C-alpha cells in the first residue's frame, strides 16, 4: 500500500510535488479579464455556471449568519470559542509594533505599523467545508486592525456562516473559484476591492491568485497539503494516524516518514493498511498514500534533516527536539509525540495556512504581519545630518547623483 524506499529512491517525491498551474492559468485568464471588464454581470454568469448560484445578491444577509449560528451544536460553538482564543493569543504575539529609537546621535529611526484597509478570506466549501480556516484567516486580520474583513465561499454552509458570525464577521459573500478572486482583486459594483486575498483553494483559485499577484496582495500560491515526519522510535499507530490525517485531505496530498528503523517502517506500513479499512475517507486517503507518499529509510538522522530541508515541508513532525537547530525550512514544526498536526489544524494557536510545494524555503505561514504595512520613519537633527554628510555626499557622487549630494550640503551650509 505505502512504499518503503531507500533514500536514493526518494527523488521522485521532490520532482513530482505541487500542482501544474500552467494549464489552469490558461483556463482562468479569460475569466479574470472578463470580470475586470464586465464586473457584476460577468460574476453572475460564472456563479450560475460554476456554483449553481440563483440569488440576486452575493452578500449573505445578517439573519442568515445568525440563523446558522443558532443551528450549530453547543459543542461546536464551544470548540470555536476555545480554538479562536488560542489563535487570537498567538496572533497577538506575532503583531509587529510601531517603535522609534535613536540609532546614532541625532539620528532616530523606526517604523509605524498600519493595518490594511480590506482583506478577504477565501474559504473552500467543497468536499470538506473548513470553518477552521475562517478562524485562521480572519482572526489575524482582526488582531492587525484591518478595517474591512470579508469572507467569501462558493456556497452557504452553516458551519462557515456560524463561525463568521461568532467571530463578528458580517461581510460574507457567496462567491468561489477564479471569478471570486478576480472580483476582489479588481472590485465590482457590489464587491469591494481588497488589499490582500488569503486562504486555500483548488488549482483554479491558486492559478488566479498567481496571475493577479501584484494587482492584489496574496498570501502564497498553495499546492497539495503535505506532512513530513522524522522518527526513530515513535508509536507505529500514532505515526500511521498522522500520515492518514494528512492523506485524507485530497488525492494529491503527501505524507512522508523518514526513519533509520526498518522495523518501525514495516510496522507503520502495516498500521496504515489496517487503519485505512475503517476510515470513512478511505478512497481519498488511499489514493494519496499510494501515489504521493512513502516511508524512507535513512542511515542517520542527519540525512533525514538534510532531506527535510530540501523538501521544505508544509508540516514537519519531529520526535527529537534536539533536531530543531538543524531545521531551516518548514511551514510549521510539531515537536514530540503529543503534538499531532491535527492540533495545529484547529486549536493550538499557530496558523494552519502554510506554504506548500517547497515554498517554505522562503517564507513561513500566514501571520498577523500579512495584514499590516510596516512603514519606516526617520528623523535627523542638524548634528545627525552633519555626522552623515560626508558619507551621503561621497556615495551620491559615486553614483553620479549630484542633486542628492547638494540636497544635504545646502542644509548644512544654510545653518553653518
């Protein structure tokens, strides 16, 4: 069922990662151009075609959101409140602060932190509606102080609507797919133009975000979800459960275990097969395990860490905390046997919107900092400028920019 490979046979996992966006881009490009040109008229056409939309307005009415909140179970409401408290506390910890300090006599420098005006959280509503993603995408925006926070999702789902309502989000739209991304990127007659669009989606949503990056801020282009586990002596049942928890997301999902123990590898493989039998999501998980996942045997843990840094996994699970100083590329790290990735998906606090397909090489997950602008500020006294004068004029003239040099000299001459 799941392959056990030597390290030399693992290169295929690196080569085959991520969705191919080129074909999807050619599909969505005309949609983006049409929405930019025709606005709401185009949106209604695509929403009827792709989402079976029949309403007059894309905006959900407040009573629909409150009704959804009333319909969910008390257990669901309590889970949202507890998880959101942890997510909010962590988001507060991440928030950049405005500050200014003297870095040299007469030279004060610092930053001011300005929240974005409008942010949009895209929430899929396909096979698995994701109320957890509502929390992960909107709470950091709330903590950042974003003035207008919108949620957009292709169809009405009680759990999504209820979560938005419980979080105090009133602007919920029934829009999905590439046309939704275009609507918020450009703005239409009834859809506000966003400063940033965040959240996961299918390959067409990812393609639209990549094409429109620069016209609107995005978090990142997401590929299939993935986990990489490094363990020498873990519980086979727990390790298999973690791999299947990732695999059940999508047939393109990836779950990889690296270990020095062949015995553990064989035990985990057997556990994966045993647990699949009773898994309600077996069809999806089985495809992901068979085609995109593996157990890789290494001689030393150092080899496992080296592979992990090349893989740059979305989720990295390690049972040996001493490996942390060697980890350079990961979206989020789960340490120890009682830190399952599922805890991070829902309630431990750090964001679950994370870079996939190797993008953890150059950025981390969604954070409060994604919803603010950090603007540098500086203030110089005459003495401060005088101390920098020779440095500035020398560099300016070395670059052939005489007016730069004179802009400093005229100030110093005028006050001499």
